[in-house]
């Protein structure tokens, strides 16, 4: 294997430290070449702690480093678009965190910039890499529950103390639970149902953790183009709810427990006239699978697990939920 990919990390972030550096290094020929942080001391400390050769304070320096072939963007949400477009213009492949951008025009601009530059663009929606969600999708596609009619997503968690920063206090950074968690729900449902959300209605509670008008919880219903109604419950404020997803169809139900998580865990049960069947699942690291697919795409052998278009569609669904919660009206999800 002669193929080598040097990665530049844009953002000295928690997700890079906890998951993505190891995921990059898990792929043969892939290495972390540099990190960019707005804070020189924090960037240098991050580089030293994670055994990364170069640390920069500007994206221009990082993009000018010949050891960087691809970038992983995990800065605060408002910066994703500008940084992804700059990376594409420099000829670097782009794996960008969700939400891809804060607005649909910006998400389109990222996709256009990567297409023009001929570089690979992926959105790091990790959940579609989970063996649990892949098993649920296969069951639905195989007709195991007949016609899918309803879905329920349980994704209410307690935001860890070390992440109680921009997500709950900085509207400009793209804060709030909807751009953080709902966007993942939308992608996961699109993936499982192979359908697009067309309409959203949502309510948010009085915030107890987030500042000002930032939402720290939401209950929403999405109507999908295939007729499925999906109920979502997302929060930063509850510790013991547990996570899960259910797909209910005309001939059976699928129940995924503890599956809306970064960890390769959880169980999937198929329930129908024959009783309950625990589905055999071979769990594997979600982020390593994301990297493997992206790396293959760079070599022209496949596509990222979630594309730029997937990032655009999940953002469109999340923005419709946000607008509905603010307006009190049901909102059509913007078409592609
Ligand atoms: P962090 O808050 O850890 O990092 C975001 C930015 O905050 C960094 O780019 C860094 O800026 C700055 N920062 C980090 N640590 C500190 C600190 N101690 N003091 C001051 N500033 C700091 O965010 P996350 O890692 O939680 O999220 C980053 C992105 O990844 C978001 O877009 C989020 O939506 C996404 N995400 C995706 C997940 C997934 O599973 N797909 C899971 C978690 C997050 P600088 O760039 O200047 O170094």
C-alpha cells in the first residue's frame, strides 16, 4: 500500500482528541501532520500531548504545509463553512463536522467549492457508521417490519461539564441542541428510512442550562416523504433518560436501545408476530469506519459514509425544526 494521507486538524477540539486522531491513525497510510488552533499555547500543548509535529495559529499556514493532504474540521459550528471552502480552494480533501454550516447557502457553497476543486467532501455523521443503525437499515430495507409508518428517536442526554461552553452560551457559534443533536437524528433517520424529511413541527422548553434564547431541549415531529412520522426528543439537560431509536411498521417493530451514542454499543430487537428476536451485531468503532470510507473515497474506491449532500440535507431538517420551534408553526423542510 503506497497511498499516504497527511491530515491537518482544523480546531484543537475535544472530538479530535477523544476520537478522531486515533481514527485517522487506525487507517494504513494515514497520519496526523498538523493542528491549527486560534490559541498558540493551547495548539502547541495539544500537538505535544497528541504527538503531532506541527501546530499553527492560522488556516493559511496549515493549508500551505505540503504534508497536509486532507483536513478534518472540528471547530465551533460557525467556522465550518469558511474553513471548508478555504481548504477546498487549497486542493485539500475535507472531512467536516456537523452541522456542515449554519445556513443552507453556506452548505451549498462548501459542496460547490469541493466539486470545483475536485476534492472529496464528507460530513462526520458518525451514527450511520454504527453496526446497530446499519442493522436497523438492513431490516427496514429487507421488509422485516413491512411498511415503515412511525419512528421515535430518544436522544436526550446530559451535556458533559467540559462541553458546557459555546454550545449553551454562544448564539453566534451555532449553539443549541438542535444544531448539535437533532441534526444527527435527521441524518440517522434519512439513512435508515432512505427518505427525506419534508415537514417539521417542534417545541422547546424554557431553558434550564443554556443562556438566553438558546434551546437546550426539543421535542419535534418530522414528516418524511414516504409518509413516516418521526418523533424526536433531544436534550442537553437529562442524565438518565437513556438513548434509542424505534421504527414501527405495518408488520413489526424495531427497537434499538442505547444506540444514539459515540460508543460501539447497544442492542437491536425485532418484534413481530413470531415474538422478539435479538439481532446479532458485530460492533466496531464508528469513527474508524468513517475514516476508512473517507480514505477509500480519496483513492477513488467508494464514497464517504456521509457526503456533503447528506450534511446539507441533515442541516435542512434541523433548520426546519429550529424555525418551527421559534415560530410555533409547522415548517416545510427546504428542498435540495
Ligand atoms: P470543543 O469545544 O472541544 O472545540 C471547539 C473549539 O473550541 C476548538 O476548535 C477550539 O478552538 C476551542 N477550544 C477547545 N478547547 C478549548 C479550551 N479548553 N479553551 C478554549 N477554547 C477551546 O468542541 P467539540 O469537540 O465538542 O466539537 C467540535 C465540533 O465537532 C462541533 O462542530 C461539533 O458539532 C462536532 N462534534 C461532532 C461529534 C460527532 O460525533 N460527529 C461529536 C462532538 C462534536 P481552536 O480551533 O482555536 O483550537
